[in-house]
C-alpha cells in the first residue's frame, strides 16, 4: 500500500523534533542542552593615513563604476609547506571563476596587484593594534612575524592576505563572566565585492590593503546574548582609542558557532552586532537538525559507503511546459539532469532554519561551487508549494526510484554538469557525517547561506618578503602610558554620574566619555546633563535625519559660548536642532534663530501672577499639579538660557513672581 507523504507536515514535525523555538522564547537552559559555544573574530579598520604595506591613501572610497582600469585574474591553489592543498582553495578552484578587479589610480598601486613586493609595515597601524592588545590585557610578542593566509575567492589579487600576531592571551569582563582573548593581529583588508554572477566575480580595490586589527576570542560565550555583549564590548574598546574607522563596513564580525556533536561553523562578515543573537541561535539549531538527519540516515542506511546516488539526462523537449523553470532551461539550451537519492525521502523537506530545509543546503552549494544561479533546482519535497506530481512521477519512472527515495532536478551548461553532480554527491555524503566545516554568510532575517568550505591550517605560511619586526619594551611602555580608560571602568563612571542605562551604548559607540569630561572640567556642566543631551536629545535628532554627520566636538564650543555669554545651559537643547541643520552657523545666529531674548530672573517670572489668574479661569482639571505644569509650560520658552528650569519650578511652587 502506498503511503502518502506531505512535505509541509514533515517540515513542521522535523522542526519540533529539532526543538527550534523563536530566540526570545528560548530559555538559556536550551543552549546548555545543545552544548552551544560561540567565539568571535572582530575585524576593525584602523584610522591611518596610508595602507598597510604600501603608501596609497587609506579611507578613500569611490563608486563601483568609477575606475581607471580593469585587471582579469584566474586563481589556482598552491601546495603548502607540507605539500598539501587547503580545502577552501580547492573548492574555489572548482568554481572556475573569472575575477575582475576595478582599479582607481588614486587608491591602488602595483603592490595591490602583486607586481611589487610589500613596503615596510605601516608602523602607525602596528602601534594602534598594540594599544588595543594592551587594553585587552594581552601579552605583547617580542617580534612581529608576517605570515600569508590564502584567499582563493579572489578578494585579494595576490591570493593571500598578509597578517601578523601582536598580542596573545588576554581577557575582557562581561556582566556575568570573563571572556578570554586568543590573539590580536594586524592585517590588510580585502577588496569590496561589486557583483558575483555565474562564473564572473567583480571587485573594487579601493578598500584593498587598508590596515585592519583582528581580535579573536575563545569560544567562551554560551548564549546568543553573551555573544552580542562580547561583540559590543570589543567594539567599544576599539573605539575608545579614537584611532579606528567608523561607518558601514569599517568593522565586521566573524562568528564561530558549535554544538555538542557538531563542529565549528563560521558565520562570515556579519555587518551588524544586532544580527548576531538571531544568527547564532538559528545556526545552533541548524547544526542540531543536521545531527538529527545524520542519525536518521544511519538508521536507514547502516553502510554509508555503499550508498550511491544515480543520475540521468532528461529530454527537455519532452518535459517542456511542465514547469516554468524548465521552459527557461530549454530557452538557454541547458542540460536537464535528474538525481535519485536512495533512502532520502523526508530529508529534503527536513527543517534546518526558519523557512529553509535541507534542499536549500544543496541549492546554496550549487550556486557557490557550480555557479548555477538560483533558482537552480526542483525537488520532490517542496514545502512552500505543491510538488509537480506528474513531473516527478516521470522522473521516478526514468530513475527506477523506490518509494523511500527522493529526487532532484537541476539544469546546467555542459561545462558545469560535472561540478554540479560532484557537489550534490559530496553534500549528501556529508549528511551521513552530520555538520560540515563551513563558512556561511549571515542574512538580515537571521538565517545563513553556504559561502565556502572552512579553511584549515594549511592555508597559513611564512611571508618570505617581510622581515621580523622587533617590538621594543620602550614602545610598549609609551603606548601603555597613553591608553584610554578601560570600557568596564567607563560603565562604572556612567553609573556614578547617574547617566541613564539606555545612554551607555550611544556614548561608548561614539567614544563620547572624554568629551563629557572636557565639558565638565572646562565649564562645570553636570556630566549627567551632557550625557543625556548627547545620547537622548542628539541621538533622537540624528534618528530623524539618517545619514547626517555631526561633529561631536562642536558641543564643546557650544558650552564655551554659553559660559562666555553667561547663559543657562538648558538653552543648549533648543540650539541643537539648528546646529544639526546648519553646522557652520555661528552660535550667536543660532540663538537668534531659536528666538532667544536675554532676560533677567524678574523679567522671566513677571508674567506669573497673570498666568495664575488665567489658569484658574480656564482650568478643568482637579489634579493639584496641573497648575504648576501648565505654568512651567507657558514660561519654559523664555526661561531657557535665562533661568534653570529647576529654579523656575521652585518659584512656581512658592507661588510668587520673585
């Protein structure tokens, strides 16, 4: 008797089997049960004038279509010192990518395109990275040795990145624990990707070679929230130096995740720390799903070595009209192949991530390795739509499939068929092992895509073009003497000042604590007032004007002006919107724009008696505090800059005008 199979029901039941729940509904105990571990690799651009190994200017960006020349390269792997190939390099070689570099003379020289040996390491970048390593309580190395790290995806024209370790074995304090630091390195940044379609990948070289600092933690974070907390701490620490770049792309996080029975999976280049909790949550349960699939396959197919998929070419002419994608394949004169997967029924529709199944694992690899643009396959267990039963009946007949088998259809050009079949075969064989070592790309919705095979140790080897650089004790002591306040001490300082907790992140993100101290020391402004002016009022205004840049040091000039003119500091809040809209306007004109008039205390309070009478004529509320609030509102505009609002409230409470 034939048993019906519903992919949607299978997806729902497999999700329950895995135990996935929305992150905010998942208790910490669930991560403990999974054996969840997470580590971070934070890459931060350094604010230097020049690039790391040449003398091109750093931080000069241009549009993707603004370039002076293009260079075409093909990457191939090379043997390591031990005579072995790196797995990632071999995978990238399979893709047969044509890599195009768009070059602007202003930002690129012959070093970037591997026609000139490296210049001496940018010492300014090295010192910034050492300062950060000291803040992380690392041990500084006696000599900096430059090594090469292979990158065969084309993001670096040389095929490798030059990098060097400066500090090892540090730590940072979080709210409930300490997180250990493995190392701090200085290295060169890669190109910016412009496009990646089919076998052609295009890069812009303006970012290439810019100095980066990499901070690497041990896998000490045991919940998604701890991972985000550690990432924020490291970001705040880097920014506390005042010597790092900010803005989109200036800092990127690689997040390593594993669960018990799984392996390390790296989520590469996470652009926003706010994405980290959702990404690592879903990755943990993706690994749990892959382990469940492995266990199920072992029950069904005890001898995985004997398992073998079968494939057949199909006649696109005969099948044309069965599905819109097949019409497109016929139009492009592609080959259509059907693959039978013995014993795999229920695996293709097995939950792996929200709205994603194991079939997506195959589609992702076909896109990356075989360069088959999505949508690149059909399969017998679609969850979002009903399967084309007539089509797959024909496929099963041609493949002589059994009831417990699953099937895939894909289309490709002649040159890509062999790679596609190898990719499908490899991924399904890896399903018997559980969780493959992968680098994955994080998406805003908290899910991930396959990016490449996780690199191994064979990708690292010494750089014979760069001599070791001694790091003298005198340099370390000089840098130690000029270090900023530790981040955890800033937290304590904010609490002492009475700064609201929701202001901490904005102040640390923009490294504003030193500015608050200067304003307090120079103009006797209360730190709490200055902090809330920045992190509440200014933040709110910036939120309404996305992309607006504000020079925070302008605030110091504002308080100097208020002191000189003997104005009450409250007027600063009224002046902020004008300063934001007209950053070059002189402060006297800003006062005029907000309608300020210089008045004495008696002049400010003079209308009080008449206002009291007016309120009592119009009052409808029995609230005893309504009169005071209304009076304060009426006089607030004239009081700002002339009389502290607390003094205004006190005079209103007294019931007098003087």
